[in-house]
């Protein structure tokens, strides 16, 4: 450890005491009740921080998806005709109940997925509730969202969500669909199904009409069964670019709307005139919090060459202060890697970075827990644009640091990726922000901040990061068909 890294404060541990009630097994949530899957098979979800089994979860297949679609279709006949202000009431109830249960759900999210409790408590849960509140507000005002056209529901929506923000992604998908009068068949990720199933319980409590939301868990081919079911009138997917491409092929001959939110390799560009302390915090939270398990993680850092040495030293010092470990400890910054497969993938890409000649910077003095999946936050310097770590999504706490000399070079290098999800620009000059942001090929550009989300602000990608927007008025568009209003 260098002198600069030696000022680390030691805190006492601050473990979360609340432990949610987790059942031994969970069925599928179809037509308002938990039911056994047709196959009677199940899979296990574990706590990635301990490797401990949390619960058995039902393995849904085509037959279950079909049951869920029939339930959603029947429910849709009533839900779509319900007075919009009545639909809004259900969404408000869901939002309020989510807030009331938020601590318990945050702990459950952290146990099932490995993310630090600070993040699930302060980001995932408040944002999930916000999405229901926000869309409850739209439910009876949809005619104002689309001037000159009358919005109509699409029908049954198939939605497939990932493991990095399990409950939040469920909220992002379910809230706009319901507000617009659609019904839903949701497929949670294999490693993190529990919060969606507890959300289903909340739906029972608030007496959401049966069949409006159905949740079919599964691992292996349940996602494909959702996409391929002929009763689906819309598909929304968040996950890897490869699976997104596959889904596009599967739907090529079907005229139904599709939205894809896929991977990223997002650049953070730091100019010499930026507030460097602020930029360091943005870069750190953009890649290392939530273990880099964020589709819009700022995994490529471009620093203006004249400040590179100073910036890298500050980055190293800040990295040394990060706490890796028990995600249920409120002091933890970097939790567990979501699965053994994901850890293996990250480790493979890190060794590839080393083999190709980049220099790895890692702080090694903190012992990692003996069980579970862990990866220390780290960064690479000496990265060439052709290196795999500069091109491929790592989806882990691994940052590639590169430099630039002119704004033109920064833009060219930032855009030289197949992806286009997000980007960050750090500078003191307003005019530079507008100029650079407009030329970056990314769905979202954050300026002097990073990873800021709001239900009213559309989020989504371009290029290989997908298409369609979630959140805001743009997000509603994905869940309605527009008929020309009669004059
Ligand atoms: P994934 O491979 O994209 O799988 C996500 C979901 O897609 C799973 O629930 C899976 O369900 C479903 N699926 C797989 N094949 C399908 C098909 N042909 N049709 C429809 N659905 C299908 O994600 P992963 O394995 O969890 O993670 C792998 C990589 O994805 C990560 O390393 C990361 O790069 C990326 N990722 C991106 C995001 C993001 O937010 N953009 C989030 C998480 C992961 P079944 O098991 O039932 O098939
Ligand atoms: Mg799990």
C-alpha cells in the first residue's frame, strides 16, 4: 500500500438485522395465485455472497407460459376497459405498498443477487416505487401523451428481465404496461427471481385483478417460450446483446412491437477543466458500485492526457478505500458477483487484458470472504483500442483507462464501439458539454454526473445496445397502439 492509500478509515461492521421471510419453495404466479409448474420441476436460487441455497423456484415451460398467456388475455378484456382512473388506483396502491415493504424487499434483493444493501435500499427500491407512482399518474392522462392520436392497449406483453436490478426492472416493465391497459407475463432472471415473486404477493394483497400480472420463473428455455408464444402482442427484453439478437430473429416474421435494452461499453470522458474530485466519484460509482453489474456501467474511461497521471493516482487512492464484502453490511461498496459463471467470465476477461499487455491495478490487502463469488474492483492502464477489455462488455468491476489529447479524438474513440447505451462527459465548460454530448452515439449522456435515473426520463440505447425507451412519455409509446383521433 502506498502512503496515499494509507489513510483508510476503519469502521465497525454494520450488518442489516432485518431478515425477510423466505419460503422453502415458490410456485409460478398465474391468474392471481401461486401454482405448481406443469413439469413439477424446480431450480435453486442461492445467495451469491455465501453460496447458501435460499429457495426452490418453479421451472416454468411452454405449457405454463401458455396458461399465463390465457390468464393474461382473459384479464385483459376487463383491465383494458376499466376506467383509467381505477387502473391508476391499483398502481398507486402497488407503489405505496412497495414503499411500506421496501426495507424487507431491499434485504431480499441483496440476499438473492449480491448487491450492496446500500444500493438496493437507496436506489432500487425507491426507484421501483417511483416507477409505479409515475405511471399511476399517466394512467388517466394518456390522451395527453400522444397529441392528435388515441392510445389503445396492445394486449398481452411478454417481458424478460435480467439479474442486475431484478425488482427495479420488473417495475420498469410492469408499470407502463399496466398504466396503458395491457396485461403481463413476466419472466425474471434465473439467479434473482425472489423479489418479483414477493411483488406478486403484494399484488395479491392490494387485490390487483387476477391475471393482470403473471410471473413465470424458469431457467434454460422459459425466456424463449415467452418470446415464441403466439398470444404475445409485445415483447420487451433486457439482457445480453446475443440473446437480444436471437429474439429479433425469432420475431422476424411476426408483426409485434419489440423493445430491447442490451449491453454496453459506455465511455466516461474527463477533460482537464473538470472538477476532478467530482469526476473521480462519478467514475467510481459508474463502474465499481454494484460490482459493475450495470448495463450502462462507465467501463471505458478517457482522461485528457495532461491530467492522466494525477487522475489515475487519485483513482487508485479512491479504489483503495472501497469496501468489498458482505453485501448486507451497510458500509459495503462492492458486493458479491451474481453467479459463478459471471465471475468466471470476468476473470477470463481480466486475464485476457493482462495477456494482451495492459497493466492491471488492483488493491490486494483486503481479504475476501472465503465463500461466495467475489472480484476486487480494479482498473487497467496501457489499454490499446484493439484490446478485448476495451471492446467487450465485462459486466464486472473492471475499468479500462485510456487517454486523449483533443475533443475530436475523445469523441472518435468514445464512439468506436458497437454499443451505444450511455456516456459521461466531465467538464467545467457548458458549451463543450452541449457540443460533445450531441456528437456521442449513446442513448443517454450524463454531464458532470453518472448513473442518474428518474421515472420521467427515458432510458435506452442505440446501435448494438438495442432500441426503444423505458421511462417518461417515450416509454409509454412502447405499450400503446395509436389510432388517429376523429376530428
Ligand atoms: P442473458 O444471456 O441475456 O439471459 C437473460 C434472459 O434471457 C434469461 O432470463 C434467459 O431466460 C433469457 N433468454 C435466453 N435465451 C433466450 C431466447 N432465445 N429467447 C428469449 N429469452 C431468452 O443474460 P445472462 O446470462 O443473465 O447474462 C449474460 C450477459 O448479459 C452478462 O454478462 C451481461 O453482459 C449481459 N447482461 C446485460 C444486462 C443489461 O441490463 N443489459 C443485464 C444482465 C446481463 P432462460 O434461462 O429461460 O432462457
Ligand atoms: Mg440468487
